[in-house]
C-alpha cells in the first residue's frame, strides 16, 4: 500500500477548514527535510511568523506536517494530547535523522525525558510513534459525512471534500511536494513494519465510515469502496510527485480523476447521492 491517506500523511491541521491554522511563512534557512523539521520543532506554538511571503499558487505546500489544534479542550485532555504530540514529534525527528530501524524505543524515551514504561503507556508499539501523526485522519471520511450540509448526500460531500483538499495541497490527497512531507512519507512507505501497520488504519477508517452510513453489510461494502477510491487517487498523485512532476502539472489530472472516480461511485451507490 502506497497511499498517503496520509496524511492521510500528515496533513497539517489547517486543511480544508478543519481543526488547524494555516502556516504561510517562508521556510528560510531550512534547505533539507531534517533542517525543516528541526526548525519547526523549535517553535513551541507550531506557527511561523511570515516575513512578507511571496504569492503562492498552492498555499498548502508551505504547511508543515505534525501540527494539531488543541484549543477548546480541558486542561487534563490538553496535557494528554500534548504528551502524545511531543513524544511522537521527537520520535519522528530521530527516525528521519537516523532511520526508523536504527533508533530504539529507549532512545526515544530518553530524548523525550520520560521512562520507557511511560512511553509504552501512550504508544503500544514503536510504529505507533510514527502513525500518531496520521491518527487524526482515521475518521475523516466519517466526520465529513456527519458534518455535511442539509440536503447534501454523503458522496457529494465526500467528493467536495476531496476536491477542496486538492485545491489546498492537502497531503492526504497526495498532491503535496513539501520537503518535510516527502521525507515523512518516504520513511513511512519505505519501512515494511510501518506499511503493515497502516492496514489497521484503513480498516478503522472503513469501520467508522460504515457506522455513519447506517451500519450493516451494505454500508460496509460502500465504505470499503469509498476508502479505496480515496486511497488510489492519492496514491496516483503521490506517485507522480515522487517521480518529479510539479504540483501544478499534476493538479488538473488529479481533479479530473477525482470527478470520474466519484461519478463511478455515485452510479454504483445511488442511495448515497441523496441526503
């Protein structure tokens, strides 16, 4: 599996009007992915201060991964989320610098200044330290269906959401060439144990979507098709970006492919076209 459902690598939390804050500052002094991530981690607020950024046709390309909005939560929950976020970010930084297999869990715990047993209370496996960065996306399709406007069917809402992601260069669509995003996904999809762990992520995405579609076999079949379409569309976009094509050169084909794919879904699942 090679799909950035990635974001679902890693989308920045500002995507498509959800949870986050756009980050539009230029990335000065950060020439490679390690420097980008190290620079980002030195900013406790996870925000860049723009210095008259130039016009950018695809603002999402300057958004960095690993950002989550934790506003509007209680203090205890806020602390818990920050612990997850900080430990995961430290681990990802070490993995990118030295390689996933070359860094032990004990080394991550030491860098995070916590004990190894404490780390395992938050992250049951080493792979979970990485996959936490895309955990927000497990129920993304389900959230889109639940939050859709009155009178809009599930499939039109999901199609609109995916097209908006393409316009925003959301990494979950595969249409993002930011060096930090590329570095993360090169590691994610180049590490067999991480790829294997992603299958569980897709299964949970299907389960969450099936539940909001009404449950039962028909809902599960529909959810499986929808998640597969999103995955394959993003996989194709990501394949072309990795091959060296520019985002703007891929965008038009990506939009046309998404329109065709969702049209096929609507033809086969007419009940999900209507509200």
